């Protein structure tokens, strides 16, 4: 793993968006579970509401943990601060920041040479096949800087 001097750009979730995002999912879980317990509908619906409430708690915790991390771009890789390599810079063949791109909010989409495993870090990044989405609860200016650096790296490599 490279040291901090090799980091070219970073992206992390903004505190306000973290509070709103995670808090909103926790609020949803609380309301759904409260309805399931205080005014129980038919048994099937009650089980459904309990399952939705449990899934919302699970999602809120995954989102809280994911957005506590920071994304770091080095000369050789894009990784999170937990050490997970998101993409090697040599594998990046394209970048899309357009309005109609299937990308996270305030972020961008990377296209890789080869497909990698599926990974989802709610609010920060996801990878599905040869596509990587960066963004979500991130400030747009940080993601823009990282996208510009990646674009320059790809353009330099391709000559």
C-alpha cells in the first residue's frame, strides 16, 4: 500500500450528507417497525413490515460504515482507506461524468478493461462488472477533481 505522499486525490462523504442519508434510513426503519408493532396489520403484512424494517437497519449500518471511509487515488490504483482496491489505474479505459450517465449523485462512472467482482459501498462507490460508480454522499468538487486527474492519467497513457 502506498503512503500518503503518493495520494493524488481524495473523496470522502460530507458530514451533512452522511447525517441526512444514514439518519433518513434509520428514520424509515423506526417508522416501519413502529407501525408493525403498535398497529399490527394482518400477520403476513406484519412479517413484511418487520422484514423491511430489519433490511433498513442493515442498510443504514452498511451506509454508516461505508461513508466513514475515504477514497484515495494514487498513480497505480483507486482504493478506499480501508485498503480495498477499487480499480487499478492501468485497467481504466474510460470515464463518464455526463448528465445521462448511470452514475451516483455528485460522481462519475469508470469503465474498466476487465470485469471485477461486484461490490457495493452505499453512499460512496459500487462496482458491477466492468463499471465502477464513484459518488453518492460525496461533495461534487472532490469527485470532479478526482475525475479530472483520472482523465489526465488515461489521456497521458493513451498518448
